[in-house]
C-alpha cells in the first residue's frame, strides 16, 4: 500500500505492548473471530479473492513517531488469566495461542466501534500489498454487507447481515457466470454467510487460480411484492477462480466527441492510466482537436490510496488544497495539488457518482465540486471520510488505524452524509447494468448545453 507523504511506515514495539489493553475485550473478540471466519481470513474491505468492499481505505498517512506509554499490567494479567483458563479447561485440547491472540486483538479493535480500524495477519498483509498493484486471484466481484437482511425462506435466519455483490468486474468469473448487482451470497462452499463479515467472506472465497468455489445466490425477481412466492430466485453456481488484472480506467468515445472516462478504483495503476485517458481527451478521438467535454464516471468506485487521489486531483486542480485532514487534536493539514501534474483541461467536466462512490472517489469529487471545476451528477456518495495509518508489526502483519477525518477544500465534513450532487438523478436499470442509463444521458445533455453557450471552452481555475 502506498503511503502518503512522508513515505515511511512506523514500527511498533513488542506484541505484548499491543496486548496490554485487550483483556477486557478478549471474550468478545474471540467469539467474533470464531463466528466470522477462518484463521487465514484476508483483509476486510478490499478486493482480496476478487472482492472489493464499498468502504475501502482512502489511503494512509505517515504515523507520528512511536510513543512510549507506561503499561498498566492489570488488563494484561486478566488476559493471561483467561488464556490460561482456556488452555487448561477448554473442551478442545489443542488451542492455538496465535489464534487466541489474534481473536483478542480483533476484539480490542472492534470495541473502538470503528469498522475501518482493523488488524491484518502476515498472510493478509502480504496479500494486501500484492493486490494494491492491481492484480489478484479471485472471482472478480465487489462486495459489501447488507445489515438486517430479510429475503426468501432460504435466507433464514431473517434479519441477519449478508454479503452481496456490489458489482461484477469486467471479464471476471463472476461476470461470466452472470452474477448481478445486489445478488445475495447465502452460502460459500456450503457454509452459511449469516452474520459473516467482509473479511471472512473474502477468506472463504479466496483461492488459487483454477480452483472452484461454489456459491449459493439469492436474487430478487419481483421488486413490487418481495413477499410473493416467485419474488426470489435461489440458485447455486460454481466459479473457477482466476487471475484478475485490474485496469482501473476505461475511455470510450460517445456522440459529439464526448469522452466517457470511468475510474473504477484508486490503485497504483490509476494515475498513469487516468493521465493517459485525459491526454487522449485533449487530443480528441482522431487527434484533430480536443473532446467537447469529459464525463468523469466514479460510480461504484470504492476508493483506494490517498496519495493516488491527490495525484489524480492534481490533473484537474492547478494549486491549492485537494483535501484537508483533521487530526484528533483538531489540527488540520492541507494536502495540496502538485502543480507539475496539472493538465489544464479546458473543457466541461461532469462527474458521475452514486451511493457506492466512496473515500478517495469522494476526495476527488469534493475537490472538483468545491473549486467549481465540474458539475456533479447522480446520487449522494457513500460518506466515508476517515484517514487511516498503516502500522507494520514485527510479526509481519499490520494494523490499520483511523487517525483523522478528511475534509473537502471548503472544509465540509462528509462523514456518513456523502457529497450531494449538483444534479440529482436516480439510477435507471441501464445505469445499473451497462452504465448508459439516465445518469449518463443527463451528463451528456449537460455537456451539450455548456458547449452550446458562448465561450464554451471552460478555463480551469487555479485557486
């Protein structure tokens, strides 16, 4: 995972120092881990084993220098008491100290009531570093969790949380098997997903290229009467895992020389591919003149790396802040546009967002909206406005800890509220399936309106 400036990662002390405050949360953590997944479960909220959650990390920033705290041994003593009691009395004679410890750590982090703060095992962290390069093994789908899900009788127990497909990825096994947006995953290789977390879902679906995974899927077929007998289709599908190479940017030319640029996520390839697409838009489809406008589509973009968001934002913004971070002390820090990256795009820009546009996608959208560089069309974005720090652990794992909030250049806090579009358009069926529905058509119409007026060329602002 790329670090934002400075590009250093802090080291933490001995694992015992981490554990000194976890005695109180041990029981809940171990129960949570046992309930939600296997010991080798991969990183939650990322596309491990082909899955990307809506609420991915916006990125990391350098942590402050390690602090020295005076340990309070009483919580650790309680933890050790519990651990010893388990070892001596638990019905299973073989108890793995590592797994007990990992469960306790997860419980400690869960007690913070922040789903973006989490622990990665060495295996999870290695996989995470591999995947931020834009390639991974899996089925090619983005997922999230539906809370309190109530579907067909096959989905019992009712009102449990369930993982679901946010979007199949182009060319992946999920798309080839005709899995669709909002498909509920009821079982993975025969195991129920009731109350299964994203990381556990990923852990069960992950696997080596060429190996099968069987999913039990529930799909709603009757929106108007969800309680009707024929309102649900339940079926099983076996997918062959494959290597998914993620090209996050797609450029397509629409009518009247309008460039439709889709950015699916903010990974290590995103800035280079986005820059190439924008430069192509400047030249035009035939190289004989610029596009009349750009539809910058970040619908269903779950975010990614903070430094990549600043890099891409700098292609549009010449100077000034792309985003602010606000630390827990109240101190604010500005992450400014990098002037040498500025492309001076002199054309109308329409940004498309929806409820699944999150984190880094919201950072770039907020910068363009606040600076008057684009018109935002679609639906409210997700509202994920937290910044994480990545802490390397000596065992090869890592902690992802929320350390700050981010604010738009106008210093708006969008936590849980998202960004409001300038023009609200609900998604049509075509928007959900091909992306070409009412939202895209409105974006095209706005570009035509802008170019039809006098002085259609729009000079980029430099504030």
